[in-house]
């Protein structure tokens, strides 16, 4: 019995020693208090989000300017993260680490602060770009998107370099090593740099933008959705996405249908050869009068307008109708063209003539003797 009690006593001393020694020389009680301190700041983070940020949201929503909206959205999450960083700082300060552990805790606290600061700067890149809308005439939205992506990348790289410096890691040798590595990569990634330069030339020359309908013969035809560093996303009319390397779009001829000032209608209308001079003149004048009096069509001198006798075809007299619609939208253009087709049919039928269709006439002036006998015998038989 005494042996059992002795063992229990030894075990209790062992428990006390573990409780007192704990981790890195700190008792379990101290560690639990540190966790409780961190938990307090975690709760404060939730209260801050629920009350302070909620009040800020209501105040921002009442203002007309958008600047405060951008600032709120940029700092919301970094501020919430800062509460966790504060909780970790006070918890480590309570534990009062020494030597290596203290250095590690200090570097970790600095790293958390750096993350919060550069997180806010990263979020501010887009709001700042929104304030530069007046530069869109100079830079275009596509170039601004590239600048935004470049600025965000720069913020991330600076943040990483700052954190590395905090931990005593020299950045200069790393940059030098990356430079040599970049030369080696450049030799094996020439197509990547060609596409990058091609994308830059597309944006600088303003060949097309988001939402433009483009066509590259033998490559793609569709609507531009995104211009990336390496490729451009073009959505075909069957809704299939096509990722086209920028090099193909910069080196080849690109037709930008969205850049059209007006959209053309060019028809050859064939009428019957029995149509008189007066009927032809009436048809041409009525069609031209309809186009000239309709607001859907662009008028000279902004765009040419011709309704003329074009040629004498094999089976018809051809009238050229050449005009431009104001709208370049494909759907609107189809509606205007349909209305014009209805009107032309009314005009041609109202003039007392009709549309010609392909046909051939065969004229026989004399028949071979054998055929004359066959025809005569049939006539006698019928008689």
C-alpha cells in the first residue's frame, strides 16, 4: 500500500513538473492564459466587424462620393486581420520568450504587421485605378487592367521581400540569382515573350478592346472577352471560348467589325427584261427615296448611297442597291435589312413588273430534214 501511495505521489510531482515546465519553459497555465488573450482579441474582432464596420457601412452608404466606399472595402479585411495580429502580439508578450524563441516571436509579429499593411495596399490598387478613369482616353481600359495587374504583382513582391528581410534573408543575392535564371528561361521561352510583346502592341495600337467583334482569317472570329499577358480569350458565336496567342493577333491582319462607323448593305436586284424604261426609273427613285427618308440609314456625305442600273445580266436587268445602316449591331442590321427587302418587293410589284430568276431560252430557226419529216408525220396522224 505504501508503494502505491509513493507511486501516486511521484506521479503527482510529475504532473506538477509538466504543468510548471510546460513548453519552452512556460507553464501550461501561462500558455492557456496566452491562448485566452488571443481569444479575447478574436472576440473583439467579431465585435468590431459587427458594430464598428456596420456603422461605417451605413455612413458610407449615405454619402454620394465613391472614394469612401473604396477606402472601406480596401481596409475592411486588413483591419480584421490586424486584430488577430494584436492578439498574437499580446499573447507572446505575456509569455515573455527569451533568446531564440523571443527573436522568432518578434519576427513573426513583424511579418503579421507587414501582411496587414501590404494587404491594404494590394486592395487599394483597384480603387486607385477607378479614380484614374479620366485616363481611359489615353490608356484604354485594357492597358489600365494590365497596369493594375502589374501594380498588384509589385505589391506582392515588395511584401515578400520585406518579410524575407525581416527574417534576415538577404534579397539582393536572390534577385541576382533570379536574373541569371531569367536569362536561361528567356532562351527557352521565346514564344512566351513574343506573346507578351504582341499583347503590348495590341493594347498600344488599340486594335480591339473588350466586347469587340473581330476576325482573323484562318484563326478565329468572335467577341473579345479578355486580353491576357500571353493570350487573348475570344468567344466564338457558338459560345465556344478560344484562347489565341497574342503573337497571332499582332502579326496577322485583324478585322475589327465593332470599329465600323456604319454597316453596309450591297444588293443586286434582278428585274425582268420586260420591264420598261419608266418602270425602271420609278423603281430606282422609290427605293432611293425610301432609304433617304428612313433614319436607320446613314445619309451622304457621311456614307455613300447608290440605287443605279448596274448591268444587263443573262436573265435580268440588275439594279445595284448600295447603302449603309447607322447601327453596326448585327441584330439591328438584320432588322433594317429585312424592312428594306419588304419595301423593295412592294416597290417592284407596285411598278407593275416582277423579279427575274435564272433561266435560259433556246431559239431554233431551222430544223434538220429528219426532224421536219417526224413533225409532219405527227401532224398528219393527228389530222
